[in-house]
């Protein structure tokens, strides 16, 4: 196959490590999307769509929202290249301004750790969700070895559950599902999946 621009762009962004991690995350999220074929999904902080484009056939529509235009250009190239009819992209940073959107499901994969005000972004996402909508978060468990000026060093289950509950989510579930070597700022780390429902 000839090397097209899409392949070259994606290669730069989608390292082998990132792709492998995304595959693990996709497999963990899939069971959460059972019976969601009629539902709309927003992937907030989608990056190049490594996670959500693999879920597109499980839902009615996928909106990849990100604050990086370059990432979204790669995502758009993938959508065109793979002919995914129900996926679109949106250049937006919900921490600055929340667009008038509604969705049945929102996923946030390895994004929360980059957002300084955890509660604020969760409130914004709660607002966007339809009633009975579901928020799915994948991120790193709290990790004392990680110190980085720009990211949280993971999240404790107890603290994140409390924030989700304070925001208004119910049926909150959280479990650690993966341990990997050097996956979090070059440290060994574990990832969790948390979910919550916006009550009717």
C-alpha cells in the first residue's frame, strides 16, 4: 500500500505504545456500551481518535471533541480513510466554553489528569449529558512516584467517587483493570475505569 499522508501523520502522533494502550482501553469500554446502538457518544479530549473510532460501530454517532486542531486533523483523516460515516470532529475546549451539545454517553480516556479543575470539567460534562446519560472515565490510579507540573498524579477511587457524587452522578462504579510498565510519565502504573449516570 502506498504511504498516504494519513499514514504519515498518524505515525507521528500514534506511537506504538499509545496504540497498545488504546487497544486495552477499548476492550474495557466496549462492555459499557452494550445496547447503545441508538445512542450518541462524545469523546472529550479525543486526540486522534485512537479509542472512540474503534467504538463507532457500537453507537449511533460519535463526536470527537478536542482542543488540539492538529490532533483533530489526524482524526478527520482517519475518519475519511476508514469511511466511518457516523463520526465527526469538534474543535473545542469545554473548560473555557461549553458548546450547546447533548449526548447519551461521554467518554474521557486519559484526559482528566490533564485538567487542573477536576470538578469543573465534570460539572460541564454532567450538563451536556442527557438524563440517564452515562459518563465513562479511564485514567490512572493515584501514583506517588509521578510528579509532573502539568498533570495530576492519578486519582484515588474514594476522592473521585466523591467528586462525581457531589456533581450529581449516581450509580457510580470504579475499578482498576490494567497494570502496565512505564505507562505514566515513564513510571509503572495502573488504570481504572469509572462510570456514573446522570439521574432522570
